[in-house]
């Protein structure tokens, strides 16, 4: 079965919804206009329950099927990114410094399309819980919704999510069992020395020299402390110190991220970072502090739910357009917290050769919205048949 005809008939409406959302991006938990828009549409569709104010602006909506049965969760994220848009589209962001550069406007639209169809047809048993989540981009809205009890409160037994995939073939669905996305941690190292005149370094204890030695040594954690078969990224992304060309500063700091799939690798990295920071500080006669912030855990798909999702994907786009063994990727997702609580699967939906996510020229391709909405709908119909 290809894209559902009824959902294909929503295409113009879905484009209108998505572009309204694109023009009105909101950050983090402050998705008030977005949540109000979503709730308005859900009421118009005739869903059975709308629960607002979860994780500040999150929504869980319930649609009842025909007769008793399980509850399946379908999740879409709603928040944007703090950056300026350069697409030049006539529906570009109307808020300077904010844009939908990761396609969450499209994800929300796809789940709304599925909600409209499922509320109209109800060709399934049990219930579907539509999860509209704020604050995926770093603030952990998924964790907050889980901590506020949505899985137990709404009796969700399994849960699924979609993300657009620039660079993958248009309309193809990709996933894998086990880890599909990495954990994402942050670190900050602050080095304190003794500043002074740059022409008299012998009277100083230079924190910049110590910091650069630490940055270089961190890369040996990958090359000398990690099994070559383990996937690990340690990236230093900022370094800050000094105010003028002729002043050695008192302090220097640098920040970065650690990405991995295995908890034991993460613990090894933390231990080695502490040793590098402490040992290098002693060697350079400075003091230093490592602040390691544990972020999103790995996104780990349940193998049985991946098999199920791949069969549904083949039903929608054809078996030739499904990749059930996509290589794992190093970005992270707070859908991971939902998968820690319930079995489920995270999938990618290809949108062709476009600007990448988090790029100021990125834009979600409206042509894939009916595909994603059909996939969500068929998950429910096939997984909970009447």
C-alpha cells in the first residue's frame, strides 16, 4: 500500500500547517504558540482527549479505536533552533535569531496529518497517544515528559518517532536495531594560571599553553585508549582566553562534546579526561577543573519493534525504499529517554539532497509529509488491527 489516499488529500493543508509553524519558531520549553496551534488542530479533528501543559508546553492527545486494545505512542518534537535563517523562502522565520533548522515543524505536521486520519477512520483497536514534545534541542523535553509520567499515565506500551534525513533518498525510510544515535555529553575545562606581560612569560604561568596541551592530549583518548572498533567522538568546539596580543591571561577555558554508544566507553573517557587535566595542570604549574555534564543517553531501538516498523515502512513506500540496517550515527536525540521506558523504534525519512539539519539554509521538504503521516497511521492500523 502506498501513501494513504486520504492523507495524500491532506497535502495542501499539511503544507499550510508546516509553513505556519516554520514562520513562528519557538525555542526549548517555550513552545506556547506552537502548542496552541497543535491543540486547535487536534480539537478540529475530533480527537478524544487533549492533555496540555506537560513539560510546560507539551501535549498528549488520545484517539480511541474500535474496542479494547493496547496504546501505541507516536512522538513528534516541536522546538526550533537559536539561529538566523537564510533560505529566502516566503514563509521564512518571522523571528530574528530563531528558525526551524532541524525540521521539527515537519515532524509536528506529519503527526498532525496522522491524527486527522486516525480520528476520521479509527480502523484500529485500543488507543493511540500522540506525543507533541517541546525542548528536544538540548533541554531534554523528552526526559521531562517521561519524568512527569506520560508512559504510565496514558498506558503507552510501545513508542515510535520519525526524523527527516537530508542526504538520504527522498521518501526512503531508514532504521536499525540497537543503538541508532549516540549519547551526547558536554565538558568544560577551566585552567587558572598567573597572568602578566606577554614579553615576560617567565614571570607567568600560562593557562593557554596548558589548555592547548590538554586539547591535544584529549585526542589521544581516541587513538590510544579506545578500541578501534568502538565508536567515539571527542570534539573541542570552543576555546576562550585572553584579551590582547601582549597579555598572558590568568584563565583560559575550553568546551566540547563526547559522543559514544557504550556506557563503559563513556566512563573510560571521563576517567582519562580527569587524569589528563590533573596531570597537565601539574606539569604546567597551573590549576584546572573539569566539569563533565552527562547529556542524552544513546537512542537504542528495540529489535522486535524495528522489524515491525520496517514491515510497516515497506507497506507504505515499498520494500526497495526501506533500509533496516542503517549505520549508527553520532548525533543524539532525547527520544532516547522514551525508549529507555518502553520498547519502540526511531526511524529516519529521507528528503533528498538538501542543506543539512542545523544549517541556516535548511528547510523541511513538504513532499515527504504525507509519507511520514501515512507511516504513523499504518503503524497503528497494522499494529492494532480491528
